C-alpha cells in the first residue's frame, strides 16, 4: 500500500485537497481506494458543514488520476496533468458524505484506453450503500521520465 503522501504525489493537488488516504488494490484495469477525509472538519469541499454527495465525483476523479499515474509510472512515463473531459450516466444520492460513519470506498474500472485518455466506470460506497456511480472520460498529459 502507498501512503497518502505518495498517492498525492501522483495528483496535481496539494495539502487538504488530496482526498485519498489509502490504495487498497490496483491492476491494469481497476483501482480501489479508501478515504476518511470526508469526515474531516477542514475538508476543502465542505460547505455549511456539509459535504454534498456530488463531491464524490472528485474522490472518484482522484482515484482515476492515481490509477493513470501508476500506469504511466509502470510504463516509464510521468503524468504531468489531467482533467475530466466528460461525465456520463451519473447517479447519486442526496446523502451528506460527511455523515458516512466509515471510510469511503472508491472504485474505478478502466473500460477503454487510448493514448492520452481513458474512459472509466466509477462508484463510491459508504459501507454497502452506493453513493454515486457513473462513467468518466479522463484526459491525461504525460511525458517520458
């Protein structure tokens, strides 16, 4: 498992905006991460002491970014930037993420990959409850290491 700091190094975020705490598992097509940051009072996505479920998209995007960074590293490249190009079929609950008593479990599966981008199916769970699911097109900028 990688530390939160090692995972954050794969993202263009810093400090409290690095939301993923733990890499549970990953391979060429999928990644599973966990996070407790949704319960932290200083979570930068909180608004009026709530963390709207739509913010789970950022958790999923960071998991996908970590996956892309790990894949690039394994291929001798480095991710220099990235962004969500599109979201499709997103379904989410109205639940306050901060009310989830345990870790958020973030899962992403790469459905398609082309140079510079991938399409992922993602879901974020609180225990057995699915909070959000959907598909995302991720655009990555890479360079040779």
